[in-house]
């Protein structure tokens, strides 16, 4: 292994010169280098787009899904779906801290990593349980966190499984808090999902009483949960892969007023134009989902003469972990919804 690098390039096997996220193969030898943290892994929270793709490819067969996940990690040294390119995050306990690190962390601390599994050296010894409804798997395994990797300690006032689920998508509501201004019209595409309900809640806070929040969902079964949360002025049921249908329904709900901000948090491809069409010229489209195609978004916007500002969903923004966990703390309705879906007693 090469001299330790803050960004983890010393673990890149192929291609030489790549960073760990873009590398095809990384070294997952579980020996803690001087600038690394060794973690005993309890749970993997697989990125929604990745988990959906694996589930579809295996036709929902859990044994085949487990085999595919084990194969990916075995070949690549990390959990990076070769189709979606995305990873996820993990929950574990600190096992060892590199001698060069001076950090506020101790052996035995429970943490959730806030960097993608697509760049995290990982070794799975055993997959103990797979949760089809949570995009999670419990494992016996170990992982390495690089010197520049960020993490969050699991707080004592919230269950670890809820924290893991929320922190997996913490970048989305935190970006909503930055982008949405009082009085804005906001469209959340995928509003009924994990990141969607958090974004809808934050959009309501940020847009205020003079703003409007429109939640677009595909699955009728998500309607009641989103409605009971009480944050959307209108809930629209449509398939985001059919852009003109979305456009017509959004325009009907908003009385032909286009959106100031559109947030796309879906986990399926080909939803770019459904996000761009209802957004104002010089409005903002934020693509958080890992199924987004840059070329479809850029060329599609050009094709309809849209000057909307399009943003790629960066999973990190300063303070995103605390902002997201505080949403669960301040809203019993949101907390109860997460507990019903992602809690241990589900």
C-alpha cells in the first residue's frame, strides 16, 4: 500500500491515479493506516437508486440480492453499484483510530458515516438480514473511513436506525433550507419517499405562510402519510417519467404559476424533464437523486429554451446532519412517520 493520502488514493488499485470514488477497485484490507479510522460495521444503508436497481435486477429475490451485493463488494472492495454508480452509508462502532489523527472520537463510539459507500473500503463477512422496505442490510463487516471522511456520532436521544435513515439523505433537506426563500413556490418530485418527506417539511418551513409547496408522488399508498404530515398545499399523483403529464397537472394545481424551486428526489431514471418543464426561467432545479442523467437534463433544458439553474445534488452541505436530525426532534408527526417506516419495531 502506498503512503497514506488524506483522500484515500493510497487504497486505489485501478485505475492508478483515480480517487477512491471513481476507482473501479480499491484495497479493502482491514488494517488501519495512520490516517484512517477502522469501523466495525452493523448496518449498510444502500442508496435508494442502487437498492431499487438491485431489487429489480433480482426480481425481489432476497437470496439473489444478497449474492449480488456480496459480489459487488468482493470485486470492487466497496459497495458501489456498477449500474447506478452510487453507494449509500453505514452505521457502526469505532474499532481503531489512526495514530496521526487528532479527532473528537473514541474507540467504542457509535457513528454513521456521512460519505458514500462508493468510496469507502468495505469488507462483508456475513449478511445477516436484508430489509426490502428500508434499503438496509445488517451485516458483520468492517470498513475504513479516510482522514477527510465525515461522520456523525449517534445521538443518545434518537434511535440509531432512524438516525441512519435520516442521515443517508441529510444533504437534501439541508439544501432545501438554503435554496427556498419565503414566498417561493416549491415542487418536490418524489415527495412521499424518505428524502421527499424531509424536503417537503423543510420547504414548508422555508417558504413560510406566503409560499406554496406542491408534493408530487407516484404511489397512491404514500398519499395518506404525506397528507397527514400537513406540509403540502397540493399533493399531485403522477409518473415523473411522463413529463408533459406532470407539467399539466402541476400547472393545473398552481393556476399556471411555474415553480421558483423544484427538488427532484426520485430513485428512477428519466425524470429530468418533469423537473425542468414546470420551473420558471431563472428558477432552480435541484437534482438530488442518483438516477439523474446530466446529459438528459442539460440537453433537455436547451431543447425547451429553459434558463433554469440546475444543481447536482451534493450529499454534503455544512451542518446538514444536525439540521436533518433537528427536523425529527421538532416534529412529532415527522418522527412518527420515520419510526413507522424505518424504526426497529416496524
